[in-house]
């Protein structure tokens, strides 16, 4: 089974848990709508890749971790798109949840996905209580306050932004969760995997800044130019296009160097390299013209 097939099956199984019984039909539909199609599923892909590099001796735990992480990510997108935040009409090339289902249902969809993520991890405790508790703790830490994605969104309401803390929380947190949860799912210590997740998260943020500045809404599948519109600090405004691309490559080189020793180290390095190619939004020749 390929990684994408495995991830999608885990996510579909998790969503089904939230749709069982006599659940309200519109909210049930919205749960599925918010998570499909899944885009690149980059965070659970990293999680599974780390787990496999470490032996993946408990695939049921790994699948639950991957699904939970993706549900949290999808919930964050639903909330990000709300009128009180980005007020985005499209996401992944289709109407955002609040446009398709209403603003109240979008709030409930995001909330439900967050709660469902932790239920999925709690259910996985039957396979390994210790690993499940560590997964819950890690995902909680990287989702809430003071350093998770909630903190990242909160920084946008501050008069003065700590740029490093902002990027680490808003974007880096779930990538740190991905690498650490992959290690935990395979029964390994999560601490050595922090740096890899942080570096991938930083690279993703720079790449996202580049895409936001250089691509149109149709190409992105979501509104473009949001950084300028909302006055957010970003790599392109600070470094220019060429500088941001150079920074992106430096970060990704550092990410590969930071991979802890593990049985699948070479394969994991190749995965990071492939993700690096996918992350880089424009070739250098186009970047030079755009700059």
C-alpha cells in the first residue's frame, strides 16, 4: 500500500467515526468536505516516513497518528478561512467550508475535527497506551498554547510580532508534530526529531510566502496575495524573491543534515529531498525574472 493510499484510508476511517450514529447530516457532510480532497497530505506523509524509517512496528498506532495530525491540520484550515480571520472564499480549489455550509457550521466543523483527532488517538491506546499518551501530549502541545498553531494565529492580533515565534507556531508546529509523532508511533524517543520538523516547517513557511507572492488564486487553489493584504511579515518582503529561494534551499539542506540516525535514514533523506523539490515554487530562472 502506498503512503497516500494508507493516509487517505486512515483519514476516511477517522471521519467515519465522527459520522456514525444519528449525527446531524449537514455537519457530518462538512467533516468529509473539509478533509477531501486531501491536497499533498504532506504532514502525515512526513509522519509515516519517519515511523517507517524507525521500523513502524505498530502500524495501527502510526495510522491513528497520521489521521489525527491531518484532522488537526484540516480543522486549522477551516478556521483560518473564516470571515473573522482570512475571510477566504476558496480552499483547495473549491468553496471554503463557511461558504459551502455556513459560518456556524464551519466553526462546528473545525471544532469537531479537533476533538475527533484526539478521540482517534485515545482509541489507539488499546494497541499501546504509552505511545498513545505521548502522541496526545505531543499533538496537544503543537496545536494549542503557548507554542502551537493557536499561538501562531494569536500572534496576528499582536501589535508587535516575534517573527521567529510566529513562524514556528503558525507553520512549524505541525511539522514538528509530524516528525516527533512518527518517532513516537514507532516506539522511539521524540526529542531528537524536533530539529528536522522545525527545519521542514521553516522551509514550508518560506515556500508558502513565495507561492503567495508569485502565484495567482487559480494556481494556488486559495486566495493569493494574503500576506500583503493582511500586512503579515513574510520572507519575500524581507529577502526578495531570489533571497527567499536561496534561504529555502539552505533550510532544506540543513533539514537533511539534521535527520537522526535510524535504520531508514537514507530513504528518509530521499523523502525530504523530494519534498524539497515539491516545495520550491519556482525555478531560479523564473525567480530572477520575478525579482
